[in-house]
C-alpha cells in the first residue's frame, strides 16, 4: 500500500469552471477526510466520511462544494463555478475508526485564474 | 478556532534536542494532545499523541504537564529533515453523540528550522 493517493497533484482552472479531485485512501481505512489549506495557514476541516456516509460537514463547505464516497473506498471533491478564493491545497486523509492518527495525502493544489 | 498556542518559529542546531512548546490551558478532561508536522509541499504527518501520561515513540517524546495545560514535544536528535511546521492540536476522540469530533482543528503551527 502506497498510502493516501490524491489526483491530480496540480490543477489550474479558469474562474467559473467546475473541478473534481479524487482521493484514494489506504485500503483498510474506513474513515476519509477532506481539508483545505491556504498559504501560511494550517489545514481547515471540510468534511469526513465513515464508509460511504458523510457524517460531518464544515460551514466552509458552501453549496458549490460537494463530496462523495459512493462505495466507501475512493472519494471525490467537486467544486462548481470556481472562484479565485478557492485557490488552495486540498488535502485528503484517511484513518481507521479509533486509530491514533490520520494519514494524509500530498494534496491537490488548485489555482483559479 | 484552534485551542492551542505555539510560538511562531524556533531554531535548533542539528544533532541537538528540539523542545517544542505548546499551551492548551482550556483543555478538557477527555481531550488528547496531538502533534503533527508538515514538511514543505507535503501533507501533515502524525507524530504522537497523549492524554496525561508522557509518551514516546520512534519519532519523538511528548511531555504533558500534570495540570495538562501545556506540553512539550521533544525531538531527541534533530536532523535537517526535521525542518517543518509543527502543529499541536487538542481533540477529543469519538464523534457526534460521544461528545467528540473527528475533525482536527489546526492552528498556524510553529516553524522549526534545524540548522547545520
């Protein structure tokens, strides 16, 4: 297992376009998390899944953002009608329920021009 | 908001122990202290966590004061590869109805620079 995999690593998009990111967690991990990180700040929680159920969402996750984990394995994060303020690193992490720590991926860096 | 405070930066000489402080004066009884670090352009990496006893693993030691209002992460022999932003986080385990939350609330962290 190579850890948490995120694709693409980098994405440049024009304002107003939709983008989708993918996260493949560690295979036996039943929990999956999305975070967003802007320059100079720590990561901010967006949402998390236990298996396929989305159990918690941040108010940062506006109606332009949607996340899915349809079969309890990989997850996608979609941003519709992107804005320049969406430019950030989007991080995915996974864990086993009750485990001590998360394993983060290397992130997808989004630039909205 | 993050419930911890850390100095913004610290320097350490290679081969020396790095002692990274964290204040968490409002920590409650069921909250653990977690430490993560983030090396440039990578995702955060879990280091260690503890409730009230001191903890040690292959990466670091965690010393928590008796009143639990502060803690220190110790890297016993810092190397250049330990240069990173270190985050101290308090978190209760369990979600929703168990009184905890799955989310980690990161502050700005502390930049540790290990110098040759």
